[in-house]
C-alpha cells in the first residue's frame, strides 16, 4: 500500500498565520503539523509516501523531510497548483500509486488512540474497495456524515444542515487501485472541486464502501482553525507531560518499526541532544538497548 498526504491549500481560515507559512508547517505543540498525519501512515506500516503541496511551499517541506531516508521512508513530492478538491490527489498521484492500494490522509488531521495501530492493521488486512472511518462528534454539520440503515452505510452527506447521524468522516481514507479511474470520473461540485464524498459514494453504489466506526477511546482533531490549533497543542502537551510518551515522534515510530537500526537512530538522537525532543529519543534508545541485553 502507498500513502498520500495532501498538504496543499491556502489555509485561509488560519490567516494571518498562513500568509507566509503553509498550514501544515505550523507547530502543534513541539512538532510541525505534518508530523502527525505522517506518523499515521507510518503506524499503518506504509513506507512509500507521496506528499502533495503547493508550489511555493514545497521547498520548505523538502528541507524538513527530504526523501525520508533518514527515517527509512521513501518520500516523493508533487504539486497541486490550485485547491481543486481532495479527489484530485489520486489523479496527481497516478504514477506514484501504480498498481497498488493507497491510503490518503489530510495534512491537517490529527489522530490518537490506544487501539489506533490495531484499527489501521485491520483496515489494511480487510480492505475491499474503499474503507472510511467514522468518528462520533457533537456537531457533524461541518463534515461528511455517514447515514445508516441499521448497521449498513447507505450514504455520505457533505456538511448536511440536518445530519442523519453523529458519525463524521475524518480525513483518513483507504482505497483499492480503482480509485484512480474513479477520481478521473468525479465531476466538479458547485464550488468547483472534485469532492472526496462524491468519490466515496461511487464505491457505495458498487457496494464496495465500508465504514470503520472508531470507539470512544479515539481522538480526532481537524486543526483548521486557531481554536483547533490551541486544543490540539494542549492535548499533545497534556499527554506527553502526563505519560512521558510522545505523540507523532516519527523517528521513534521508524525505530520501533525496525526501519532504521541502532546506529541510525543514535545519530538522530545526537543531532537533537540539546532539545527535550532529543532527550526523549535518547531515552527510547537507551530503553531499547537495555531490552536487547
């Protein structure tokens, strides 16, 4: 399976922060925002990743992540010149996806939960067509919303005024390879975008769309507003300081996945040794070395 992070857009809801900086480069507590969706793909054991950015922001992202080899990834880059909708990601990424399945995660989406890794593994192992997630929210009117007939999903409504459920569809989607041709057949919506909901409903009409409903232990934040940013930063700070375990530490995830060895990980630790982040990674290294003895 390949992975795509869509990190384009103009981030107008976050002006003036985003007048000179990509939204996905804004920090959530101690890490750039993009670390969190990247960590989601890594927790799903996806190593081949395409990051789609705007033309003007791409060099900054490349300085941050390069080709991904420092953490055992293969990162490729593409440009979305205009915010033409989420479904365009599969048209832009056609050559990158090739004949594989693909997971799309939005660059401003944050996920955290005790059983998240297990959920990702089960979604990958049972993928048949398309799988979206469903997360219970207080006000679903701002999202794509799942409609049910009993336990069966019968529709995804985009930002409905009167939602038929409280299950919103977050920015994490899994598809078989037919997504490329389906995306090419998506017609622009009234706002001129290739809507991901239209794409998902194509799978639904073929009886090939599945919904994975996440339980109460799952946290999802869409960090698209100033309030969302504060809430996400406070959440990360609270968890990290209470538990002593970091969220979205891509170097740690790679090390635990055995994508980099002790020598590579120690080099990263040494480069960051004067920071709290580096001290944390060094602690992980020392604990792992102790387990091996």
